[in-house]
C-alpha cells in the first residue's frame, strides 16, 4: 500500500513538472496570452480617420465575400481552402480589415494553433530587415518576452499564420526584392499558412508558383450594405438607415461606389447625427465624394456653429497644406523610407514653405499643423511621440495628391511612367477632379504598349471631366473588340466598361447599347464578358435587357449569372421568372440578394403549393433570422386562408400583432413538413433545402424538429452502452454533457446509431436539428436519446406557451408557503408536546386544560406512544446516518416509526387546540390552511412548469453574434 502511494506521488510530480512545462513550451504560455491581449487591443478598434473615436470592428463588421466571375463565396471558407493565398481588392475594399478580423477570431477561440500576425509590407521600403525580423518586431511591440525564440519555434512547428499586408504599398524600386523574399520565405516555412494582400491592378502573378491561390474580394452586395449600416446605427451613432438606403437607390452611380467598405464607412460617418444636415446631399462620384468629405471635415467646426477659437485657420489653407503634404509623401524619391509616412521634420518643412504665401509667421507653423491633425483627423500621428505622420487611408492621400497636381499633368504623367503601380489611382482621381481637358493625359496613357495602361485609360473615361469624343470612341472600340481577354485583366476591362455604361449620359448609353448588342451574339467568351459588363453597370435598363436574354435558350446560363450579380435592381426580372415560369434558379437568386424587398417577393411565392413554394419556404426560413426581413414581412400582403388550411396557425407567437407575419411563418412551417404535424396522412418530404441554407430561424425550426421527433420516437431509451450502468441510466444532465462534448465526426457516428433505433423517424425530422444552433440541437437530441416516459410529451400548446413572455417566478409565494408550513408544524409539535408532557407527568398547568371525555383515555395512550416513537425515530435516524452502507431494513423500520408517530402527533395537537379555541374554530382553521396551501401549490406548480417548459429553454439559448467566431 505504501509503495503504491509513493509511486502515485512520483507520477503526479513528474506530470506536474514535465507535462506542464511541455505544454507551456508548445503553447507559448504567458507569451501567447500577452500577445493575444495586445492583438485584441490593437486590432479590435479601427481608426476612422475622421474623428478622434475608433470604430469597434466586432460590432460593425460584415463578413466579406470572394468573387469568381458572378459567383460569390464566403471569404472565411475561401481563406481556409488553401495555405498560400493572395487576396486582391480595389482601394477601400477591406483587405486590411479582413486580416484584422481573422486575428480577432483567433483571439476569441483562445487557440494555440495557427497564431496570426500581421506584417505591413510598406516597412520593407528602403529597409534591409528580413521578413522574420518584421515578425519578431510585431511580438516585441506586444512586449512579449523572448520574442525571437518564440517566433523561431512557431515557424519551425508550422503554428504561425503570417499575414503580409499591402504588397502594392512597396515602392517600385523595392518590390522585386520584397517579392523574392516572400517566395523564399514561403519555401522555407512550408507548414506555415500565409496570406498576401495587394491591390488588384498591381498584382500580375509575381508570387507564383509559391502563392498559386488568388482570390478577389467582392464588393458589398445590397444585403451586406444594409447590414453594415444597421450595425453602424447600433454601434456608433444615430444614423437614419432608410434615408441613406433611399439616397443610394435613387443615385445608381453613388450606389456603385458605395459598395466598397471604405466609401460606405465615410457615408455612414457623414450621415450620422448632426453631421447629416451640415454635410448636405451625397455627391454621385467617388472624386466628388472625397472632395465634399474633405471639405466638410476641414470646415465642420464653422458649419456646426462652433467657436472660432477652435478653428483659427481657413479651410482652403488647410486643404492646400494637406495637398502639399500628400504630394510630398507620394512623390517620395527612391531610397526614402516609406511612402505612407512622413517625418515630423519633413512635415514642418512642407508647411514652412507655404507660410509666406499664406501671409503667416513662423509662430503659426505648429498651430496650423495641430489644428489640421486634431480637428480634421485626416492626418494623424503614427506614434506616441509624433515623430511620424500619415493619412488615415492611402486612398485619401492619393486623392489629395491628385488635387495637388491639378495644374501639372506633365509631372503626373512622368510620375506614372516612373512607378505605374503607385500612381495608377492618382491618375484616375486626377481625371475626375481636373477642371481642364483630360484628353492629353488619357491619350498618352492609352498610347503605351502596356495593356494595364490601356485599361487605366478606359477606367479614367467613366469619371473624367472632359475627354475628346474621338479619343473616347477609339478607347471603347479597342476594348469592345478585345472583350474576350483572359486573366485578371478580363475583370478590370469588364468593370471599367460597366462603370462607363453606368452613366446616364450619351457616352454611357452608347456603351450600354454596344454591350447589349454583343450580349445577343452567339455564346462565347466575348458574349459572356458583355453580359457581365451589363451586370456591372447596375442600371435598370441593363436588368431588363438581361431578363430578355435569359428567356433565350442558348444564352440562358450567362444571363442568369449576370442577373444574380445585379442584386436588388434585378428583383422584378427574377420575381417574374419565378412566378410566371416556376424557375427555381430565380428563387435562389432572390434569396442570395437577401434584402427585405427580395424577401417580400419570396413570400409571394409561398402560394399555391409547388416545388417553387417549398423552395421559397426553405429560403425564407433562413432569411427570417435577419431583423429587417422579419420587419418587412409584417407588412407583406398575403392571401385569405380559410380555416387556417395550408398553414400552421399555432407555429408563430400569438402575441405577434401582424397577422401577415403569423400566416407567412405558419405557411413556411407547413410547407417544410407538408403539414405532417397537423395530421396530414402523407409522410414528410425528404430534406431538400438549398445549399445556402445552413441554419434556419429557431422559431420555425424548434417546433418542427422537437414535435416531429416527439411524435416518432419509441418508448425506449436510445442510450449508448457507455451511458448505462446496469439498469441505472444516465441522467439528463449527463446525457447533455456527453452530446455537447462530441465533435462533428463523433456526432455523425453516434447519432447514426441513435437514429437507427428510431427507424420510423422521417429523414426530415432527423435533419432539422442540424439546421439549428448547436446548443439547441443538443437539447432536442437529448430528448430523443432519453426514455420516452422520463418526461411528459411535448405539445403544440407548450410551444405556444413558450412563445409568450415568461411569467414571474413564484419565489415570494413559495417562500411564504414554506414559512406557513414551518409555522404550522412548529405549532402542532408544540401543542402535541405540551399535551403529552402534562398527560404523562400528571402535572397540570393553567394554560393546558385537562383532556375532556371521551378523548382523555385515548390522549393518555397517544402520549406514551408518541414519546416512545419519538425516541425510536431519533435512534433509528442516527443509526442510519452512521452506517457505512445503505440498508433497506433500517429504512423500513424508520418509515414504520414515522407512520405510527405522525397520527399520534396530530391527534394530541388537534385535541389541545380544540380545547383552546373550540372544535369548530380549530377544524375551520386547519381546512382553511390546507385549502390555501393547496391552491398556492397549484399556482406555484403551474408557473414552475411554464418556466421549466423545454421549449422555453431552447428559445433562451444565447446565439448572439457579437463575437466574430459565431
């Protein structure tokens, strides 16, 4: 025995010392915890650049999607599909924000694998630091002790996930060197996942073959834009979402540029609170929007009526200063550290050059700088000591640079020729802001032998102030004849033609007609590109054209894809195809749009019963989780239903004021299981939900799944063998713990065995729980596993009861009844004891009257029996508590003593109480107390059953989406 104890002690000591140390060595222990806290602090907030406040990424972030042609995929799935990825996107598409959210998701999981770190590649400009040095610097900045050795271990074990952000921000003279280092780093650390972000126009496969998986960030669709604005309204400031949406719908050009997260963020900020009136109506072009936004931010103190002491300098002088600073940063000579940052000394030198022209003294230099930095927030310090400054976003710097070169097209062209990647956006913005003829610049760029330069000339036509008609026609004809160009240039050409066709101008309308003509050609790469360009125009006329083309058998596939990509503007065409021709693809396209308007059209398809109506039911069950969709369905027109036929009238909460919403929800539930829960003799259809449907509204899924399973499960438990101990089965809590602990692979295997024991359970009811949040699925499946007699069966009335607000907990009444019971027992015990003591002792006291005939003799016997049994009860109870093992014999003796002792106690107490107050009063009081106690218990039981309603527990499961991992 002693040797075993020593061995056990040594084993525990060994595990404590070495296993724990091994775990710390693998996970990084305190090092990773410190890094996680710092990463959450750094990346949880995102600077707006227009205010002192930061936005909380978790609260406003909307999941991005990747695009391939007209098809979209969730970006999280895309990023998990490969270990070497290049993420491309237009300026302001959300590339950096995507990486930050990936870090926040890792921090929420508290995972010790795939530890993410962001490396800003602009740090490589004129720098000899290796990529590993930059990674170590990130951990050092987080004050992680032993950062270098930790990074080495993580790289060697493949547990580091490296995000290289901003390949386009590396200068032309350094880019080839950095690209070589990225490829070499990827070859050296094969087990580490890596992501590189870059602007679409700059990347041309330079990182192949090491980074062979390229994805493009899709612009916001209509549903994502609405969700972003709703999140902003909840998280940051007062924003009239419907007013902004209405403004965007009425201005299709503005809608097109607002699909980028950066532009939509600026719109949301400027339309929030008191800024909406000061800013005025929204402009319709990207350059015009930047111009108005910058002007407002520089002059907002005056516009909002604030004191002159806050803003001393004129807005135009501050604007000119920012333009010169932006030009100085963007026109950085080769070998300078960084195009995205300017030193404090260089910043002051730029301002000092402007002071004589402003008729200011040197004393104004620092005050002017501070007012620009602190009041406009367009320029901000990059460190605590304010030794470096930078713009909130590169796009703002490019816009101000374009303004600064307004009168210098020659210098603009020379800068573009020297570094096309860095100056590409500046050229486009210059063409949009210039108040001069842009023909020479556009012609010069188009004359280049580079296809990328020719595409830039085409892109510049959409927003250019003035371009010669012959030049514009030449450029358009050139690309119309080359619509079938392949590679990433194809997407650029299509988007540029779509942007040009989006303008309701002679040039835009002519482009639209040309594209329409090509779209009617024989299906080919050129014809497919024209269809995509029509979709990119985002015009109602284009949607009508695509709707006509879709009805042609040979051109149908491409036209359908293009209509799906157009979003809300194509709803009339999609609804017509679904309603008139029962086209299932059109139903799916309406659901992918996902806006309230699309949901209303889907609701109109629920009648009569058909394959289309059932498809619409599945998709609405998925969409109704969105509050905007639910609100829109409350005002949706519905047909008259006679006697509730064809709809589950019990499904939706009876407290819902909208009869339309109750009818639609009931119809959805009825279509999903073909009315089986209301007694339809036919079997429920097999689960055939569209691939988009991965979760349905719990208020529809819970009653269908739970009541369907309740109807078919056998009167026997389905417990796996390891949850049984002889004839004793596991408790509900133990079963729930087991179900919750299973991973996805184990769940499939275990539940296949469970479902096998319920052979008659239809496939639909087996599948429905998997479309609900995991915890709700667990609660439903626990009931399937348990014995049927262990709980009362679930009913529709219980579901309706659970949909109503919960009653107040009867805690006060329950406590009051417990005190009444205790007082009654104490009073009875006191009276019985007094009667027994006086009877056995023969000593009479004044307040205990003598027993009256005919109860005197019986009182004496009861007193002696009660005394003897009291002693016996105490002895037996004490013996049982001291026993090492349970004994049935002693329990029986104990119960027999209590059975004989209780009547004696009641007789003695009631007899004395009757002598005190009279028989009628005593019995009246006893019956009154029993009646009140019974009614109270009935009320308490009813409330507790209501609160313990299994449906109420399922509805109470928290599935909030505050966290990014949910």
